[in-house]
C-alpha cells in the first residue's frame, strides 16, 4: 500500500502543473489578441471580407517551421492525393508507422499554428 503523504504530494504536484499550464495558455492567448478600439464599429458590423486571411500562405508559413519529415508527411498525406499505402512504401515504413508519424506531424502543425499570430487584412 502506498504512503498517504506520497499520494498527497503527487496530487499536489499534479494540481500545480495543471494550474501553471492554464495560466501559461491564457497568457499566450492574451499576448496574441488586441482589444478593439473604443470608437470602432461593433463586431456585428464588421464584414467577413475584412477578416479574410489567405489560408494557403498561413499553412506554408507554419509548414516552414516544422521538421522536414513532418512537412513531407503532411504535404503527401493531407495536401497531396497519394494513398497511404503508396506513401508508406515510398518511405520504406509500415502503414502503422506512417499513421504514428502523421499523428505527430499533425500535432506539431496544430501547436505551431496556435503559436502563429494571424494578421487581419484591412
């Protein structure tokens, strides 16, 4: 049976790291956002065209920040038209290994995209 103090210490550490992660995420979000000007139009009056972003440019910028292996897999699987079996044989890996690599690449892409500030067109 475990020592009761060890379990409490583990739970305390888990709570502290969860709390720190929350504050780091909210600080990162606050750093990326800017408040609207007090005299500006309300959000309902802003047309969708003024908020458009060239998605392909954003994707290319984020892909440039990833590891080359991740970029290659995302380009072939998500942006290309190749079948997974063709890609796995081309890379000399199993289909399961390809799935794992794709999962990791997509996670890295998602994290890099979350850290990328997106400028709104005016």
